[in-house]
C-alpha cells in the first residue's frame, strides 16, 4: 500500500547527508580513491531506483491515485491502520535490506582500496631498497 514511502524517506535523508558530506570533503580533501560521499551516492541510487519501481507498481495496481488523499488506503481508518503496519514491517525491512547490501558494498570497496594501497606501499618500499 505505502511501503515505498519508507525507502523514499531514507533516500531523501541520505541525499541531504551526501550533499553535506561532499561539501565537507571539498573543504578537507583526502587522498581516498573513492570518497564517502560517492559511496553514499550508491545508496541513494539504490534507494531512489527501488522506490521509483515500487511507486510504479503501486500506481499500476491502483493503490496510488493522482487525487487526494493519493493513497487509497488513507480513505478510511481501518485501511490506514493496515497501511501503517505495512510501512512498519515491509517498508522498514526493505530499507534495512538495501542499506545492509550497501554496507556490504562499502566494506568490499574499502578492503579492495586497502589492499591496493598496501601493494603500492610495498612496491615503493622495495624500489627504495
């Protein structure tokens, strides 16, 4: 019914956070190969893309309408309670799963960057001796 609103809300928050982090990184430039703001951008793309697909699916099934109250479940209190429960279960679960997959991507990316940096430092140390 409205489970797509939870990942959408997370996408809005992470988009704002990514802009703030990017601004901070511009002031304090680091030598990291992939900045955290770019990694946060990965999460944004995953959340926005998934939310767009879910929104389309809900429109397709007639659960979202172009007129107020926009969500058909918001028309009566019983349906609203079911909608809120779905948002609290399915919506939160989807947002957490996407975030967990992103965290795994960041962990793998960081491990690859660390291995590459170590290999470069080892090669430079061998060249000096």
